[in-house]
C-alpha cells in the first residue's frame, strides 16, 4: 500500500532543534521550561491540519488508524521552498537544490511526529528507508510531498540489498 500527499504549505524554516527555554518558579524551586517557538508550533499545526484534511477526503480507504503499523516502511519527503526574492527572473521557473538552512534532518523530525499523531504510522522506528530532499521551486509548486509505502519488494531483494535497474 502506498500513501502519497502534497501538502500545499510553505515548508517551515524553524525546526525541532529550535526550542525555547525559560526559567520559572514552581513550588518555590526554579525549573527550566522548554517550549516550541512560534514558527515551529505553526508548522506542526499546519502539518496536522493538512494531513487530517487529506485523510478525510480520500475515498481509497487510506487513513485508518495506524495504517502502517508494525511492518517496515519507506518514507520519502520532499521539502519544496519557493525561490528567494534575489533569484534572477530567468531562473524562477527552474528547480534548484537548496543548500541553506534549515537542515533537512531536523525538518523531518517534526513532520514524522505529525505522521504519528494523525495515525498514519505507528512509530517512526519502523521506518526502514528515509529519503529527504529540499528544493527551491517556482511559487506555484511549493509545498511538502510525503510518500509512505510498505512495498519493499520493489526496491530491495531478499538479501536486503538495493536492486539497481
């Protein structure tokens, strides 16, 4: 089974690495409280909202609770950022690899947490293969594309080696 969705939102520029801390008094003792900063909290909210909307609108039976539970899965995530304003006009309809912050591994952590909270995957420990990419694309193609599949036989043989075609 394969689940694919394009979330039509700008990828977040704040990651799970960007956590705020403050000192508060609780019962007369000083404690350090951690919290998510506003851009990160907004990204989590948008991810969950768009994933829930997509699951509700599907007619193919995808979206049952913990649909990818227990078996090894492959997850592919493409973060597609709109071109920055300094991009030359002749290059604005092209796709480029993005090599500036935020770092792609930290961006994926928040999205994987959202996939678990909406019930698409049971645990991110069951991910066998994780492919992450980030691009600068034209404004009309921006978003986050997520593909989840449990069909390992297409990519791997019985020895666990990736098959080259």
